[in-house]
């Protein structure tokens, strides 16, 4: 039986203390464990602020994949969602990759089941496949190259103009890239639940009320929303934009976690979350990203669980398109 299971049983019976639960203690313990175990913490911009602050590297999907590729640490703790940790494991098969919660899925990755995609692909035998990184490892095994929202355009542009392409799984990003490159890529019909919920009518109303504000959006948003945006880009690109812009007020269409870095980088600026069609939900929160917590991070580092385990064959095949993207983006 593994030590962490024994520990939990002993704890339940009251034989050993509960793990420390105050935030400061947790931060101290996480930092101590990290040093002791030679671990690195990689956090995405969408997780809770305290999980961004404790990270060795905080970034967008591309930045974090690059950090995972460069690290000398023995353990990678991925505070984001499952496909990101999976990507880190594929790049580093000999390292231990752990994540605070195994249930951190992604609505976009889930919108493209591998068996259905394999069937779809057979209809387009002369097409190359570009897969957005928000996809399962199984989908990546069927791809020629992977991309993120930060490098999608340059990846697409790297193919000769007459090369037929499939773009999966995000139809909104695919549509956007088609519109700026003049391509007619075949798109898989997938989307992100968070980025699809913005209301064009409410955004227009908000822009009318805040005429001094600029509207910026992530390319996973639907076309009518993107048509209103002054700037469209990955989370890093949005962050750089608000930092460099002379504007003081922004309406932002992406997940709420990004506000933490925006406020840190520009304390004197105002950031307004873009409104959603449903006013009763916390729609700007990605429920998967928000499953991560300090306590889960602590437990994960302590017990080195849950761990990403992938069949060797998947690692081998999926690493080819991921490494192609990384070489491309150096
Ligand atoms: P970025 O690569 O821009 O960080 O986006 C990741 C993501 O999951 C968007 O929903
Ligand atoms: Fe996936 Fe959307 Fe969450 Fe990004 S915001 S991780 S695409 S569900």
C-alpha cells in the first residue's frame, strides 16, 4: 500500500495531525517540499491568484509548454488543466508530472473524442492536421503539428498555400485563423464553454456605457464577439496589450484568472469582465481551472499524486507534433 494512502487512513482515525491548512503555512510547506524534491511549479493564468503567485513560471499554454521543455527539475507540478500536464509529460517522459486534481478537464478537449476524430480524418486523406494544444494526447497522435493560440497563425502560414488543412478541435480559433490567413481549413466542430458564452448585445451596451474602454478578446470567442474586439490574442498577448496600451479601461473576454496578472501589471487600470448571456452564472470562471487549490497543490507535492501516466506508444506519437511546434516557436 502506498504511503499516502496509509497516511490518509491514519489521519482519518486521528492518529496523525491534519495537514496544515492556513494559507501561509501551506505556502511555506509547498515551497519547502518543492526545494526538497527538486520540483518546479508551472501555473496557467486562469488558476486562482495564490496559485499563480507561488509558481516558478506562470504563463499561457505555449509559455508553459516551453518552460516544461527547458526545466531540469525532477518533478513538474502542473497547476492548470489535464491536457497541459499531459503535454508536459509527453515532452518529458522520464520526469514525474503531477497535477493537483485529476478532474481538471477541458470542455474544448472533450469536444473532440479520438475515435470520432479518426473517422472524420479519413474523409480528408490529402489534408494535414493542425491540432490546437487544448486536445487530448490521443488526438495529438493523429496530428502533423500542434499549435496554441499564441502561434496558430505562424503554424498555419508555415504550410504551402495549396496544402489542404484540417484544424481541430476549436472551430472559433480555426475560423479566426481562416479569416486572417485567407485559408479554408476544414474545421472540427468543437468549442470552449467559457469563451462561447459572451453576449454580443451586452458587450455593445457595456462599450456604450464605457466609451473610454477598449474591448479585447481571446480567439476562442465566437466570431460576432471577435468582430467587436480591438485586440485578439492569447492570454499572454492580452496581458502584454493592456500593459503597453495608453488606455486605462478594458473590457476583457476571457477567463477571470487573467485579471490577477492584469491588475498586478497595471494597478492603475480598470478591467471589466465581458458579460455573458446568462447573468446568473460565474460564466467567466473555467470550472476546471478553478478546481485547483493551495491545499490540493500541497497534498499533490507531498504524496506526488495524482501523476500523469501515459502509454509509451501515445507518448512517442504525440511527441512528434508537439516537438515540431516547440522547434518552430523557439
Ligand atoms: P492560452 O494558450 O491563451 O493561455 O489559452 C489557454 C486556454 O485554455 C484558453 O481557454
Ligand atoms: Fe478548456 Fe475553456 Fe477552460 Fe480553456 S477556458 S481550459 S479551453 S474549458
